[in-house]
């Protein structure tokens, strides 16, 4: 069953076609990687899937609902309820502790619950670092906090933008292991990346070039 | 944990953990609030402060006797009791007479007054030497001092030359040890004359009567009847005749008798000689008045100081009111100069109240002083007001700029919050919350420091302290909160326009 369906979407900035008649189908529980060189339309696609932008043409169905014509206010609601975001630059609120950063996500979603937030940090192995400020955490630790933050509200879809782009190999593996765990639990994952190793961890890789889907690679070696 | 607690936790964390940034914002609000609170305090205190200063320009109200009335010290006291104590800076009574300096055959206008009060109503008086402290010390105007060549410490003899004193003027005082003589019309037009000596106590010590013109068996007896004559001894003038039994006593006699004032000493009429007795009493009373009125009195005074004012006061001699009364024997004032610390409207109200009360006193404002005082105060207040408004605007710009910088610096954070699902309203609420928190803190800081600021200005400029206005605290806090909130609005509007996608672009 499709969680996300892009139907012939285009995003046009004046003369430039950032996305040109792209279609994509992601099933519930699927783990998909999106690859492509700079300027291939990865970011535009990511923004549209993340409910932060709307296509010029085409339909976007998320959980069966067409979000391509919604107001930005409504898009905010959908993003909050259904999507967990992970960014390349980690992006934490720098004056809040690790646990508070997780709670911010709860705060906007429903009710802050410190216990639950601590449990989420425990899942990424950072329960002891809960009271630390971002400046006291390493890059890998910060990204793990961001993973905890993304999964705290049990989103239907986790959307990760270059999640390991700024991490060393050890931390990259920790993050990928977390993704594997989430996948096993049935969470749908869409990971935008440059890194073939990260892409190979996914079930399927979509390669974008010049705003079009150039090819689709099924990962034969995917381990469940 | 409720949403509200998380909200507060985020705001306090933002303020506490971003200390240096927030201190700058707090400082900008705090300094603005300080200057604002200080200026507002000064604005409201200026009239009070300046009014006290303005009083150095001299009296602003005059009290004078109403038509046909006499202004006495008692009446003045009564009138002054109308003024609240703190508004009456001073009230100087004045009585003006001409006194002769016989040795130089000159006469000078001399003012009897109260020197303590003069120093308050006319602070611009400058005295070389000292104000009179003891009795019989006087202040001589510079002009006179130069003309007659007196210096501080010189002695001057001044003579009071009484002019006509009204018949039967009981207030005319009495010289002990004086010899009195006089006469009055007795029975059938015959003149009865008396001579009397006063004792040191001012009472009659001895009296002789010449009633030779009167009928011997009636009025003539007044000359020799010891019981009748002895009753005069030891009594004070004026006298009143009582126990009138004579059937011949007509309207004229009653009129003469009733001329003696209330409270006069009484003597019984000689039986069968009421008209003669009445003539004797009238002659005594008349002699007393004539004596008191006609004798020039001289006293010696010491010059304690030379008065320099640059004005007409330099042509006057000033002495204590009590000294002048001793010399002239009169308790009356010509005018009282009042220095009242109040606005023009209030002064008008006081003056009208006094005049309308009809207590024999009329009040007038010294327009020259009150008008210029009002004008200067108005201009000064307008100036402070203008400065306050300018400071308010500058504060708003400063706070707004700071807030703008704070928001710009947090673009990424705002983008992140939006990406995490924050609605525009939550973003607005969070930044406004911080602004209000800062405004409150800055306002309290400003109210306290502003008072200190106003106090310092007041002490250095006006030389007096000010009282803390409790209302200023909530007002300053409210204004600071309002300024901080308004200043936040523009940056918040910008914040809400931030695209959440920017955080994804790996900036």
C-alpha cells in the first residue's frame, strides 16, 4: 500500500525545471534512498515530500491525501503529524539540552513528556547525555539526538537529508543501524544522500538527473 | 509536563543560556526604561522643584487692609491659617512710618517687619553685616547709609513725631510718669480743669480738680470731696462714669459717657453732680489722648546691617515690628508680603477666598512674579516633555534594532522550529514571550535605576531630593513591556516569513 505517491510532478522556477514530470511510489514500511548530483532536483523533491514546498504541476498523495494544493498552514500540520525530519547540519536549538530538544518536537506535536523523551534518547544511546547542551555533544551525538527527535512522535515517514554527510564512519554506522531498527519496526524511510554506502543500506535507490528519474536500483543484498 | 511549562522552560532557557545576547537586549530596554522613568519623575517634579526656586524672586501675593479696615497682626495670623503649611514659604508683615533723624534734620521711611519672614519672602535681600537679632537693632538701606554716613555698628537716634491721633483712640499707648492736664465743659458751660500725675505703672497717682466755675453745693464739691477724688487713684485711663443719679443728666452727658470704650476703668459719679463728674472724666480721658498723641518719642538704635538690594528698599530703614510698635504705640500693618508656593490658578483661588471672606483683608497677586513663574515653568516642563518623547523614540528604535538582531541571529532556529511543525502563532508567542519577559525585567530595572537617576539629577541640579512615586513602578514596567512587544513585532513578522526549507539546504 502506497504511503507516498508523486504523480507526474514538475517544479518550475521561471525557465528552470527543477523537477520535470517525476513520478515516485513509496510503500508503507519501505526504505528508499534518493541519489543524484548537485542540481539534480534532490532538494526540491525533498522539500515537496517534506511539505515545505508545493509542485508547480502534478499531485502528491501522502497517506492517500493530495497535499499538492494545500495551504502552507495545513502543510505545517501535516508535516508535524506525519513526518520526522533529520538534517545534514543536525540543527538543534543551541540553548536547549538534548532532552529539551527532543521535547520541542513533542511540544509542537502534542504534549511534552520528559520520560518519553529520555526513553527516545536511550534508544539512540544518549540517555546519560540528556542534560548536555549541543555545544557539549559531538557531531555524531548531535545527529543521534536529531534521530531521537525525529522518531519521538512516531511519524509515518522519516525524511533524512544527507544524515551522515557530516559524520565520521563510526557515527555513520551508528546512524545507519538506527535506521535499520526503525525499518524493522515498520517506519517508512526516505533518505537523500550523496553517499553510495548510505544508499546501499536502503531497499531501493532512485537516481535523479536534471530533474528527472534517471534510473532505479533495487538493492539485491538488502538484509532485513 | 504541560505545554505551558515547556513554553516557560524554553523561554527561560533562551534567556539564561544565551546570557550575553539577552544582556544586551535587557540593557537596551533597561537603559531606555531608566532614562524614561527618570525623566518622567523629573517632569512631574520640576514644578515642585522650580516653584521652590522661583520663590527667590520674592513675594507673589500681597495682603492689605480692606477699605476702612485696619490690618492687625491678629488678623494677619487668622488669614495665614488658610494656607496649608507646606505652601506658605513666608509671610512678612510691613508697617511703614516716617521717622525723623533730628540730628541731621532728615526723615526716612521706616518699615517695621519680621526679619525671619523677610528672609523667606525676599531671599534676594543682601545684608552687609547681619539681620537684626536683638531689639533696637535696625537695618539701614545702602542709599541712606551712604547719605548719612552710618556703618554697621553705628548708633542712630530716631524720633517718631505723632500726627493727629483720633479722639478716644484707645490703642494709643501711654507714657508712664507723665503729667496730664486738661479741661472739659461742665454745668452750664463752665469749664472744669484737672491735672493728674501718672505713676510708673501708668495708673493715676495724684489728681487735683478745679471746679470753681461749678455751683458750690453741687459740682463745686468735686474739688474737695475726698471719697470722690480718691477713687481715681490707682485707676487706668480711660475712665467710664457710672452710678449716674442726677435727674438733670441729659442726652449730651450720656453720649459723653458712652464715648469711653468698653473695659475702661469705672468711677462713680458724685451724687447731685453728674455733669461735673462727667466733665472731670472727659477732661482726664482727653488729656490722656492729647498727651499720648502729641509727645514725640525718641529711641536709640544700633545699625546691625546695611541692606543692599539694588532696588528702592535701599532708601528705607527696617526695624523689628515690635520695636516700631514700642515707638509708635500702634498695632497696625500696612501690608503683608506673602511667598506662596502654588500654581497661578491655586494662587488666584487663595486670593479670591481671602477677599471674599470679608475679614477686613484683601489679597492681590503680584502679577509680574506669578506670570513669569508660570511661563518659565511651562517652558521648562515642555522641554523635559520633548526630551522624554525623543528618548522614548530612541529607546524604541534601540530595542527594536536589538530585537531585530536577536531574531536574525536565530533564523536557523526559527526555520528548525517551523520544520518541526511550529505554527506561525507559536513562533510569535515564543518571541513575544521573550520580549515581554525582557520588558518586565528591564522595566523593573529601569524604574529602580530611573529613580536613582532622577534623584541624582534632582540633588545636583535643584539641590533637593525627590520622593519615590509608587505608581511609577507599574507604569514603567507596562511601558517597557509595550515597547519591547512593539519592537518585537517587526522582527517577528520577518521571522514568520522564514522558509523552513532553509534548514534542509545544509546552510
